[in-house]
C-alpha cells in the first residue's frame, strides 16, 4: 500500500501566524468576561430578561471561546507514536461542543421569553440601552478580530458565530431598550429574546451538522465519489478504482484511500509514476491532499466503489 501527501503543511496553511490566532481568541475571552459581568448585574438591576439572556449568551460564549482557545493550542501539538494524527481534530470537537451549547442556551431562552411575554415586567430601560451599547462595542471589536480566521477554520468560525450573534443580540437589545424608554412597550423585551434565541438555534444547528459530519468521517458534501472514480480511471494503466473512502481529518486535510486495479503487473517504479499522476489529479480537481492507494492486479475481491469494511 502506498501513501503520499500531495502538498506539505506549509502549502496547506500558507504563511499564517497561528500564535496570533490564539492571542485574538484570548483577547476576545477577556472582553466577553467584562461584558458578561456588566450585563448580568445590569439585567438584575433593570429587570430586563433580554439583557439577562444576552448576559447568559455571553457567558456561554466565554466558555466556548475558552474551549476554542484550548483546542487551538492542542491542534498545534506534534504527532507521536501514540497519537499519529496529533490533536488535529481538537478544533472540530470544539466546534461541535460550542454549537451544541449554543442550541441548549437558545432553547432555554425561548422558554423564558414565552413565559415573560404573557407577564411583562417594568424594566429600567436606560440601563439596558447603555449596556447594550457596551456589548455592541466589545463584541464588534471581537468579531473584527476573528473575521479573517473564521473563513478558513471551523473552530474559529464557531467562535466568530458566537461573537457575531452576541453583537446582533446587543443591537436588538439596544432597539428594545429605546422602544421601552420612549414607548413603554415592555413586551418587546420578551419578543427580542425570542427572536435572538431563534436565530441562535438556526446558526447553532448549521455548525453542529457540519462538525458532526467531519467527526463521523462522512464524505465532504462537495465531493462526488462516482465523478472522482471516473476521472481517475481516465489514466490508461488503471482498470478501475474501488473500495474508496474519503473523509476530512480537519478543514485543511481531505483524505482518500482506495484500491486500484491495474491492467498490467507494474513494477514499483512504474506504480510510483502512476501514483504521482493520481495525486496530482485528485489535488488539482478535487482538493484531496492525502492519498493512500492499494495497488492490485487480477486480485479476486469486490470491485464496488463502496465496500463495507
């Protein structure tokens, strides 16, 4: 069985600065701790459920950011004889945990919002307004810090989504505070809480689903096994490719392993030449950068594309 990597880690990651990514997360953690404490105290004093829900949301984000930070640090640890992949999946696990907590918090807040809607309470709206502005400023800064990294990293994207929804929630709380201040519409507090939580539920589910697929070794959505098989089999020496597995180790590494049946009984050097060609096609056409091939010639085994191990 031959195994090869289409591109080195430097090619995969470019010229990124992972330590800077960790520092951004750490700064976001401290900013969110400040917001959480301020909004929790303000929510109790003002009697605002939306402010308390925003504080609870921020607290869940503090925990999520800590998980993301730890995962980011662990993902940089080297592989060893007992951990041959290192901790490359730590960030995917963090994304899964973060999205799950987001869903739990959202469900709880929806429940509380419904109860409060039918029994609205007077709220100190001026305090709500100022703390909402504080939340917008702090979360907005954190969102800008993580925006670039969120495009290429699922763990950072989960942290970014938490912070972005925090900022959006603070904007909603600010609007609600203004409406309560000038129109005395205290029921708006419950309505905003419900809408914020519904948004959290949708965003959390999308991230939970995508991280779950990676953890379960599902074939990435953008890859079609039949198309990949057809393209590889255009190489003249290849009779068929079967027993294929495709999965993502993390967001940077997509793996393929398969059996390839050859028309002729190739020498090792001839096989290496074909393998190089297969790797180039898989990387260029499909972005698959880790390839493991088992060569065969007239072997009596199942030739289906997918074979249950």
